[in-house]
């Protein structure tokens, strides 16, 4: 079946041997099926890159986006290892090379929108991130208070997670609320 456009057919390239090979590849149903698979696999990563490249504070959402992309790849690689196994291996290597710093995981843990979501699961990376903050960023005289507050937050202490606070998370970015609060 020949479906090349008139514009393509009149070009010299279309008559050359490499042009004919390109035409065969593009007209092959398997090519488009594989292209669709690649797009489906890369979509979460593109969304993550858009999140990072966009305006506003995204630090607290980056870890969540990467986790969602990782879970999708894990799911797809379980279905067809030959197609997605290599991508899963690359992603795992990147994570092991500390591309996700402890701060990303700690900020994700401290993001109430993520913590209250159905997809939240406290990971060892988050615990490591809180430890990192405790050891490197908290002054010696504030360490006990810091850990007490982390424990209250982890237990979703009622005054922190009121009905109003939970409702606000659905309609507003916590960063915007904090900026408004601190500007008063």
C-alpha cells in the first residue's frame, strides 16, 4: 500500500534508495504501533519536565511526578519486558545515581497535597530526606522541636489538617497560600 503525499513523491529524495526505505518504514503499521508505545512511555516524563520547567514552585511535586512515571514504567515493563525493561533499568540507574536528592523526597513528604493523596506512600527516600534535613539544616537547639513537629505532621495532627485546610488543598497550591500568609 502506497500512501505517500504528492509533495513527497515529487522530491528527488523519494526516488533514492534511502528515500524508499524511509517510505517503507513510515508506511509500516508496526512503526506507528511502536511509536505509540514510545509516546505512552515518555508522556509521564514529558509532563515531569513541563512541571519542572513551568512557573511557580514545583519542588514539592517533582518527587511525586517521578514516582508516578516510575510506577507506570514498572507496570508496563511487567507486561512486556522486552519493550520496557531497558527503560526501567535506565530509570533505576538514574535514581541510584542520586538524581533524586534527599531534599526532593523530604519536600514531597512535607507537601500536604501529596501526603493526603491516594497515591501517597512514605518511602525510605522520604525518611532519608527528613534525616538529611535534621542532620544538615536544623540548628542543634532546634532539633528536638523539628522532630516533634515532623511527628505531628506524620500523624496528621488535627489542628494541622483541619477540614478547611483539606478543602484549600483541592483548590489552591500551598505555596500560594503561604506567600499570601507571609505577605500580610
